[in-house]
């Protein structure tokens, strides 16, 4: 078996972030070497506390956690999404409190440090607003050459937005930062609503988590109860999209991609109704997506399998191993 690759996770730890974190900890393909938090679902500081508590519960207290940007590049933090993730970001679930604190470095500083430490190897997974990543690019302009890849949960290509008719929340929360990240000299893998909204966790999946003989899946199952409640009006039943864990699985190459063309993408930073939209040039779809000059964004539009069984199988394999040791 090949050695796991080093991963840096940038997140705003709400409920689906917690699933992504659990997945990266469980995956044999990933070595989680650092986490930064940003304001999005909750404040950056609140996200750090949720992350530290989850790491402790999962038996991984050694992963450094850094607090990142509280406010976006333009404007101020709007207060999060308690109607989606609960007041504490994790569905009102009270996790055992970790005695650890975030490190002194900022999230951007941690990312730059890890990029140098694991030059040419570090994989970046960004599942919140992209403020920290943009800050890291300013701190270290050579960052695109230092990291092995970056996967972003964000945007919408052909699907409607989830915070405006055209904009997805992570991009819309800091369009200026997203524009900086998408125009940097690296190839971005974008995991948009097109694929995350079509891969769903159902109530029977949640019941599997609640029945597990380990505190991590049980906690995730409890959190999902709140998350499912939000999605009832969207899907017409108690279930949820799998935004962040799907991005994590794609980053570790845990699932096959059925359609992921590399195309030009621009982020709308105007103040009009298109603000935060990821404008993806998909005009080549009728000819099988021929190469586009200057294209640097691989946009995942479909995966080759149902994601929920892979997610639960990966998590369960790790939990079974943990309960046997």
C-alpha cells in the first residue's frame, strides 16, 4: 500500500465539514497534517473549537488547528448559518470539550509552513470561504508551485446557487478571495453544487451512524438530525446533500469521476445579482469538452458511483479498527 499523502484542510466546521473531517481521518490515503478555520457556517474561532473537540473525540489530538480569517476580504462576517447548522455549528450537539487550544499561527501561516515542509506533496482541501487560501497566496506567491493540488467545495456550474439564484455559499461569502484563488497559477479541482446536491445521505444512513459502536459516528448521526431538518423543504424529505465529504473523497481520489472537464472559470465580484457566481465555460460540452486555452479548473459534474455507501464504508472501516484496538 502506498504511503498516505499529507493533507491540509481549510474549513468552517459545520455539520458537513465534520463529516469531511471524519472522512479524512478515516481514509488510508490521507495524512491530515494541519487544519485552518475560516468564518462561514460559524465564526473562525467557533469552527476551531468544534474542530478541536472532534479531533479529540476521534483520537487525533495531535493535528494542529489554526484560527484563520474572521471577516471576508470585503465587508464583515455575517454571523454564520444557524438555520442550517445550529447555533454552535454542529446541530446543537455538545461534544466533550478538548483541553487543547488553537496554535498561535494563523491558518494562512500554517498553510504556508506546511507547503514548505511538504513541498511538492501537500494536498489542500478547502471546504469553506476561500479567505485563508487567498491570504496564504499573498504570504507566499510561490504557493501554487509548492502544493501538489487544491480541491475546493464551492460554486455552481449549471446548477442553481444555494445562497442566491446563481451563487453557492462558500464562494459568495468572499468572492474577492475566490477570484484570487481561481486565477492563481495552479489547477483547481472544483466540486460544485452540480454534484454535491445530487449525492444524498438518507435517513437509513443516519440510523447506521447512530447505531455504530463508536462516539464519532454517533455524534455525526446526531448532528445530521438537525441538518436533515433544513433540507426537508429543499428535497421534500429528511435527507441531506453531501457537500464537504464529497470534496474530501474526490481530493483523496476515493471515488471515480464520471465527468470533470477542465475549463475556464471566472468569479463574479461585482455588486449585482451575479455576485459570487462561478461562471464556467461549458460551451465545449457538445464536442466532448475539447481543450481550452488557459483553462485551469477541473469542474466535477458527475461521479461514477453512489457516494453514500463509500462514505459510510470508509468511516465504518476506521471505527471498527478503532474499537478493536
